[in-house]
């Protein structure tokens, strides 16, 4: 049986425009990040975000997040994040490895969002002396681990709280495109205009092959290039990563792909109805599903992720059209 894959957007194929860009880059050029395509990244992201940017390609979202945080904190400092943040539960300690030992201080909040009040409470409980780990950054995820999109106002409030405590703000944007597509805002409004210093700009989940962007709004911190090299992410043929990112952003493919994935998710959400565990604001659907119901859906050829007992996560992608989604929606309604 051929599975209809809703397990992860990482399982999606590479978008044809990205493959074309990789093929077009297959010509002699300078090595590492000295090629013509890599040199265009800063300006391309500056156009997208309407401000001066420093943009670096890396191969994975884990590397983008960890390099960003390592540039913001010292080994003896900490990052405030949600207890279910990807950097806590899904990156195998990479932020600590890249930073040389910095700690993650975990906060709570509905839908995997943290609040200014949670930041204030955490900071109030830490003595300002050499015996306790001092936070130096905050990290949020957009869209969150439960598929919720941050509004510019929500990010701005967290950004203001971070600034009041002298903390930098990082955004894990593995599904940034989906969040922006849902919010309908300018990408600048939910990033640097709201106080974000660095963004991990997701590409792979949105139709890319093996390239993500680490975007700093303004100059890159001192030592960032050395951190990328030392971590093994200065690829010798970087033009192939740069080509993917440029294909995504220069013609707004990143947004078109996200809108397609979001539309597919909305169709499934409508079918799920009262089964939904969280509002569907991006391309992830969390729903109540018994073991028997999950087996019935899998028996009908649908692939998805068990999310603890009695729940499931389904993820749509840029390539999911109505022909892919309508049978799943029908099957969910029939449960």
C-alpha cells in the first residue's frame, strides 16, 4: 500500500524550483561562502525583511538554533525557553554543546508560548551573584510546537520583557513561513520590529533540500563565522545551499508553499471538528484519536505521528493538494 504521508513536512519532496536552482548552481565558482550566490544572501534577506541583515546558510535547523544561541550566551549563562521548545526536547543537547555548556531554563505557557510574566518570574527567582546561572537570551518558536502562530503584538511584548532584563531574543522559525502566512503580517513585524535579534529561517520543511538560514538583523556577532566553521557547518560547496535559499525567498516561493500547506491543514481541521486539541494556525493538526481509530486510519493508508496516548499529530506540506487531503478528511469524518 502506498501511504498518504502526513507524518512530517520533512517527508515532503523538494520543490522543483529548488531542484532547478541547485542544478543551475552546478558550475565552477569560489569555495565555501565566497561564491556569487552566497554573497547575495545578505541583500536578499535585507529586501525580504526591509532592514540590514547578515544571513548564513547551515545544513540543519538544529545548527541554526544552536549557533544563534551560542553567539548570544557564554558557557556559564542560560537561555529562557518553553519547556516543550524544540531546543529542549528535540535537539539532543545541541545548544549546550555549541555554546560550551550554557543552560536552558524552562518556562511554561499555553500552546508552547511563553509570556512576559513568565520571563519576569524566572528572572525574579535568580540571584544576581556568581553562584547562580544568569540568563542572557530568550528563545521562542514560531510557529510553536503545537502549531500556534505568534502575532506581532505577542512577540513585541516578549521582546520588551527581554530587553527590560538585558536579554537577547532568538526565534526558532522552522515553520516561520507557515506562521507568517497565517498571521498575514509582514515578516519584519513579527521579527526585528518586535525585538527579535536572530531568526532561524526554515527552508527544508517548506520545500528545501538541505539548507536553512540563520539571519541576524544587523551585523553578525563577533565569532559567529568561527563558530560555524568549528561546528562543521562551513560547507565547501556552499553555493548549493545558497541557491536553495535564494530560490525560496526571491520569488516568494517560501510564502506560496506555506499558504498551500496551511490550506491543506485547514481542510483537515474542518473535518476533525471537536477532535482538535489546539487551534490550527499553521500546518500541524493535533487531534484526539483512540488506538483503534488510529489503526483504522493507518489501515486506510494514512501515515501520521502518535502524540502520546489518545492523540495524534498530522502535518501537511507544500505538495499536499485537494486530491491528497480530501480522502483523509473524509476518513476522519467517518470515524
